[in-house]
C-alpha cells in the first residue's frame, strides 16, 4: 500500500499517532515532501485540538482591563455580582457552589473551571470548513520544512510567513480526506496557522501569519478574521477581536462567529448585547443547539432561571442527548422542591453513559429528599469511589453529614465533616456545621473556634457570622 494513502487512512480513522509515524518515515526518505509534511502537521494539531467554543476560565478581575465602563451598572445589565440587587436573593444565587464558583450541577461549563495541561493558557478555535479541491498535489517545500529527529518538527524561526500567507485560498479548507478521492491541498497557510496556534502555542507568529494572509486575500476571507479574533482574545485585545468578528459576520454567517461575538460581550460585561447577538443568530439558524445553550447560560448567570430553563428545554427538544441541558433542568427542579422530577433527569444522564462523582452525588441527594433511603448511601458510596478531585470528595462527605443528621447520629455527622475538612481545609459550610454540632454537644469554646475559622475561610458566609454573634452574646 502507498505509505501516503495509508497515512491518510489512519488520519481519517483518527489514529493520529500512527499517521504521524508513517509521515515521519516518508519525510526521512524525502524531507521536502510537502504532502507528508502537511499531513503530519494536521495530525499533530488534531492530537492536541480542543474545541475552544467551550472556553477556559476568565479571571473576574484584571488590573490591565480598560474596558470597564461603569462601576455600578443597572440591575440585570451586568454579570458581576451586586450585593444590593434583588437577584442575590434569587433561587440561582442561593444554590451551593464549588470553590471555583460553579453551581454543583454535575456538568462542567465554559468559564467555570480550569483545564490544566494545555500548551497555551486559553485555547480558542473553530471547526474547519469543508470546501476545497479534489485533486492530489504533491510539491516540494522550502528549507523550513526540514526537521531532524532530535529537533522540532517545524523550525518556526526559519518559516517565511509571508510566503505561506500567500499560499492559501478564500474558501477555507477541509480535513484533506474526501469521500471518493484523496486530497492534500496545495494551500498550507490555514493548517500551518492551526499548528502554530494549537500545537506550538505560538500566538505571536500565528497572529503575524493571520494578518499577512488577511491582507493577501484583500480582507475578503471571513475565516482569517475569526482566527485574528482568536489571537486578539488570547492577547486580551477584546475590542480588536470584536471588530474582526463583526466584520466576519458581514461577509458570512456562521454559528461559531455568533457565539464568539457573544463571548466577547460577556468578557466586556455586556450581557444584553450578548443576548442580542444570540437572538440575531437564531433568526438565521433557527433552533440551533449551540446558540440556544449560550442563551440559556446567559440567563442563568443573570439569575433569570425561568428563561434559562425555557431555552434548556428547547435544547433538549433539538438534542435529546444534551447532558448539560438535562442536568440543568434537574438542578432547577431539585431547588424547586421537586426531587422526584430531578431524579428522573439525573437518571436520564446516567443511562446516557455519564459516570462521575458529581452525578452520583446529585443522585444521592435526590434519593435522600425523595425518601428513597435504600439508594442514598449506595449513590454516595459510588460518588466517593469516582471522585478524584479532593474538592468534589469534600462536598460528598459534607452531604453525607446531612444524611447522618437526618438519621439522628450526631457523632457520625461530626466524623463526616472532619473527613470533609481533611479533603478541603477551607470548606466554610463544613466548619460552620461542625460549630453547630459541637455547640449541641456542649463544646462552646470549640464551636467558637470553628465559627472563626469559617468566617476566615468565607467572609460572605452569613450563617457563620450570625452564629458567632449568637454565641458571643449568649
């Protein structure tokens, strides 16, 4: 079998390691084989590729941020918490949250947790567009393509970015594997950009390549403008990214562009503008799951749970396997005193094949409050077995302490809370509950010390403050 054909077959079946190995053997015999070079570059990129529409965490405060317009926005027009707003007393804000600020729903969402190990701090991308030619083309490259076994695959410092910027088209590119033909496109600028951005994490050279390619195509390629926006967001140039995305929308309507522009307005703390962008996207792409999910998240952050659940229900109608929507509806019913309904939704997520400590923790809580006590301890035991994060394990032990309190065993509850603190020493609710239990057992001084620790761990915990004042005034 032709080695290049075999490499293409492995790439199509997502066996990227085998594809890289075959391309490496081809390049050892013919170092300037541009087809093998391009395919190896694509395989290396896909091996570390992350769809960055599910973005990483964004810091709440930035000392270099000059995009803040007002320090006291009107209620409902900002994503930042306002302690005097009535939204703080809403159902959404009354829910318990993890140390990262995420409501415990069993589903990780964009901006709610950090995924370490990526080559760059925040990965941003799009899915490639499937258009192109059908002919196979193999050309020889330049000296920059030469790579040694002990050195890097591509010597970025030797790349002539202006040459590769001209080596592209204005129609996007596809994955180089066609249904009835095998193709390696001559244009290398777009796969090279993704390699620099994702695999190398070299935002500076990726930005330079995108700028030159945009100028070469006379600013008529919307794809390059989206990539420019990705680079600008990585460099925290939010307004420049907004300009590029709006220009891209004028040329071509794409779901990804609408979502990215909405995320830009979230970064700028303009949720109403983000909602307008999403609604404009729904007019062009009716009932699109990605845009509906984005709208649901926006309403949830603003505390408008009714509209959030309405959009999540629309998502479930379009995609019955959407775990985030199902879990969010389950959380909504649980905190509306409907644990039986919440249990149905979480069982649905379980039958879909999801197994995590958070999911079994929520199942245990639903069983507890729906009086299915025979399943409660089983679910919590499974949650402890699956929980790898100490913070999640601490939350499970905290919930088990409530089971012990319901059974009337205060000493077992104290033991569960101590195990919770062994996993997370800054768990303020556990410290507060330990203080209450020790006060019931007659250990007032120990209760005061626990309350003081809870207040230091979380100054905003109202229960610890009120309990400490009660004991001091007693």
